[in-house]
C-alpha cells in the first residue's frame, strides 16, 4: 500500500494532528511537541518526522493567514535568523544524533524551565516581564530550529525565551505561529534532501490532511475565548506532559 494502514498508528495520529492544529491556531503552543512523539510510538521516528512535516506546513497556511502582521517585529528580526542557523545545523547532523538523545535533551530542558517557573511563583511575586534580549533570543531560536529539524520539538527552547517576555497574548501567539510557519517551510529543503518526504510518507500525510484545518480553527477559537490565566495554565501543563514524555522516551525507551 502507498500509505500506512496500521490502525494503531491512526489511533495515535488522529488526536496528535488535532492537538497540534489547536496549537498552530495560537492556543497552547506547547502542544505542538506531541505530534511526532505520539506517531513515533507506532512507526520509526524518521518516518514520523516525514509524515508530520507536510501536515505542519498545511496547518501553517491557516495559521499564517489568521495571524499575519500581528507578530512582534523586533522579536522576529532576532528569532528568524537564529532559527535558520539551527535548521542548517539540524540538517547536517540529522543522521548523526540518536532520536533518544534529542528527545532526552528537549525533555530535560522543558522540565528545568518549568521547575524554575514554579519555584519563582511559590517563593516570591511573579517576576516582571523579561526585557528584549537579542543574544538570548537568537540562542533559543537556534536551539528551536535545531530541535525542530531533528524531532519537530522546537517549542520548549523558544518558550524559554518567549514566555518570560510576557507579551500581550495575541502578539505572543502570532509571533510563535508565524515563527514556526517559517521554520517548517524552510525544513522542507533538508527533509527532501534526506529522503524523509517519500511517497509513502506523503500519502499517509494526505490521509490525515483534513484534520489539519479543523484543529487550527479550533485553536483560534479557544485562543479568543479562554481567559488569560487558564491560557497560561494550559501552556505550562502541556509543556509538563511533553517534557515528561520526551524525557521518558529519550532515557528509558
């Protein structure tokens, strides 16, 4: 068959695509990390990556249309060049690092970030918004581009820089959605050269494609109607689940 027919794969892939679409719509950005790990439970990680990228690009079309022009221009001037460096590094090293090592690295980084956030909230008043930092932004964006290329797991490194900035919620959502839209379309180049966009992977992605816009528009609706406090609780909760899952897969699987 030109596409995957294993029912277990679709049991995992269908909710993964919907959740990722919700994230692409601007709600709960950390959920984007769940697509590849869930798919990778039933297929090899490189196959999961190849299936996921066309779906991410399709979601980006709706997300870019909804959030175009609403991003923070100053942040984007720092984040995009950093991401391009990370994508280049990820493309050259894709076959050199094990999937387990990358998942462990991203998962542990996420958990350290969340631990620091919870410690600050428990021991003192919430810190003021972090200032614009071109150096930190470029480093986090490069790490995001790298981990996104390897495992579509670019949200945690970007979150380390973006969440403490405490931008107005729509500005943060737009900046994140457009940033990852650019990253995903650039990633098509190394993925094509590496052979991850095979006929089987593209055909399987086509089967799942109708779920992509449904998830995106649901995310846009949630972003507009869910209160700020709950919005950030969901973000941190999803990052916690993602961090634990990636760490477990990287260290023990």
